[in-house]
C-alpha cells in the first residue's frame, strides 16, 4: 500500500476515533442509541454483562488434544532452573542437553537415546517448527526442545541451569543446523 494512502487512512481512523470519543458513542453517559430508526435506551438493555461471562461463552467447548511434542515440551519446561550436569537425566541429578530430551520424551512414553548425535538420526526433518521439535546446533553437539513462539528450552553447558531462550535474541537462532520431529515408536 502506498505511503500516502496509508497515512490518509490512518488520519481518517484517528479522526473517527476522536469523533466517537468526543460525542460519547463509547461512553456510559449516552442514554440512548439509534440504529435503523429504532431507539434503544441503556435502561431497556439492562446492566452490562461482566466481561468474565463474555469470555466464558467465547471459550471453545472442546480443547484440542495436545500433540506428543507439545506434551514433551511442557514436561521439559518443568526442568527450568535445574543445574547442568554432564550425563544427567533427572531433576535430582541435573541434566545435560540430550538428557533433558531423554527425560521429557520418556515422560510422555517415547523412548529416545541419550545422545544428541543419535537423536539427530530419529524422527523426521522439518522446516516449520512446532512445540516439541528438536533443534540441533554446533555439528549436532547440542540439542534443545522448541516450545513455540520462537523459544526453546535447553541445558546449555557446565555452570548453567536449564533455561528458556528466544532464538531470535540469542546466538542459537543463527546456529540451528537441523530440526527434527519425533513420532511415537
């Protein structure tokens, strides 16, 4: 869209909002409103419905069943703050990067190897990430679990703890060499 047209549309929208605010269209002081020749007063409509009732009605009745990857990502998030420990596979002993994946997927019933290099050979390669996908870095020497919204959970290195990082705001975003999606089995 050309800049001039965009500027004019923005100015028109601003003017419409200012007019609506000044005339009280959105305010509680407007005693009546009319649409199509029908006048309706606030009193005839009754008291406003609290927002929680509106939100309750708008929520979907059936939530989608979480995928295997989403469930594994949620499990991995429970380990945030656990110290890094080379070869570790539990919250009590600590985690290394592949140990975190081993533990999270083990909790959802998917046995995986405890090696980032071995993990790189299972599942299928993906280009569009979903929660639970495995992200590989540094010649397959490091692995993390994608949790959605451009973030991953991982156990970085000695002296750190399991943490969530934004891929776009860290060195990890540019270092991803592969992404794989695990399936049951």
